């Protein structure tokens, strides 16, 4: 074993960043991450606030339009909340052993498999309903316009619901199941 | 509490070697080492000395390695040559490459445990990092050493 240890120690680690470079990297990393997060929160927040103000201040808007906008905003909140909760789980994770970490990852991915798709369905239903309600005010006075726009909208919804959604869910489930399987295999190694 | 710079200078070569043992890929090991120290830097103020600082850092590093599975960055597995005659004058680089390949053939947790053993960490600390009992860790270390020695012997080395 001592021979093997001697070989192991010959690994060169001299091309790692110097301490000063590493400090620069960690600061850059923090700034970049914070900047990205701040920007996405600002953009989402401004988007929601502008939509709420536009809808509530525009005079004589039909109830269906207001309800439509509310549905779309609710869809955004549902999807954002799922992502924030998933990120928070990792942030809240304290110092833990490999065994605890593997079981945490396994559980996180299992939760994702069960709940993520459910919230995605909720988000899709809300945004589709919102879109159909929102359209009504602009097309309801003309039968031809209503037919064209509602055919297009419903066609798009059917395509997303019956083709795109099952495809992307299948892909997600496959990936998550493979990941869970790998974690199960590793968990077996720490028994 | 040592400052970040001291911690980095003390532990980065060890962390790099452990990551290298796990992934057998120089660039990925470098990335994992950097990710480890980004986590260390971010959480250093919250570190409450509940465990040894080395245990804490090795836990972050090995957990990072385990999580690499999710992004499908996998170790490039190279089959070990069978019945290859031992080289008379093998260079240090060749010996090291053989060692990494031999470790790369082990299971994920075995790779982590043997890397920590080769870094001369006490068994109690390895048990703490991995999350096994001391007895179980000792048994596992013994088995992994046997496996590794067998691979070296079958390649005609260290006889």
C-alpha cells in the first residue's frame, strides 16, 4: 500500500489556480450568480407588476380579460414557486456525509418526479385558460375573427397538451428515473 | 479559524487528487476542486467547528463528485489491460495513469474511500465523511485495498 501511496502523491496539482486567482474566481462566481438571480427576479417582478397595473388600470376591460391575465400571472407564480422551492432545498442543506447527501439527492429527484410534473400541469392549465379568456374581448364582436383565433389557440393547446407535454414528461421521467437508479446503486454501496 | 487563503493552500492539492481519483479526468477534477472551494468560501462564515474543518471540506468535495453523476459527466472508463507484461522502466506518469485506471474500475463509493485512504486520512474521519460506522469503514477499506492490490499484482506490479 505504501508503494501505491507514493504513486498517488506524484500527482501534480500545480496547475490549480493560485490563492489570489481562486479568490477572484469565487468573487466573480458570486457576483455572476447574484447578478443572474437578481435580474431574473427583477424581470419577473416587473412583468407581473406591469401586467397587474395594465389590467387593473385599463378602463372598461371585460371581466374575462382580467380573469385571463390573472390566470397567466398565477401560472407564472406557480412555476416560479416550484423552482424557488427546489433551489431552497439545496441552500438549506447543511454539512452532511456522503450517505446523507445521496439520500437527499435521491429524495429530491423523487419529489421532482412526483410534484414537478403536477405543478407543470397546473401551470399549463392556468396559462391555457388565461389565454382563452384573454382572447375573448378582442375577438367576440366578429364571428370570423373568433373562429380563426379560437381554432388557432385551441389547435395550439391540443398540440401542446397531447403531443408536446407527454413527450417532454416522458423525457424528463426517463432522465430522472435514470438518475434515481444511479443514486440507488450508490446508496447500496454505503450500506 | 484559518482564513480562506490558508485553507485553499492547505487543502487544494489534496482535494484535487481526491477528485482526480474519482473522475480520472484532469479538467473535470480541476472544475470540481474549484466548485468545492466556491462552496467553502460561501459557507465558511457559517462553519461552526461541529466537525473538523478537513472533514467538512472533504465532505463538500466528495458530495460534489457524487453529484457530478447528475450532469452525466462520467469517468472515462478504460479497461485495464489483461496479462500485460510488466514494464521494466515505467515512468511515474505511467504508474499514476495505471493507478487512476485501476481506481476508475472500482465502484463510486470505493473510489471515494480509497482516495481518502491514499490521502492518509484517519479511518474515523473517513467514516465521518462517508457516513458509515467505524467498523464498516475498516472492513470496506480492507476489501478495497485487496481489490486494488489484486489489480496491481495481475499487471505484474509490486510483486
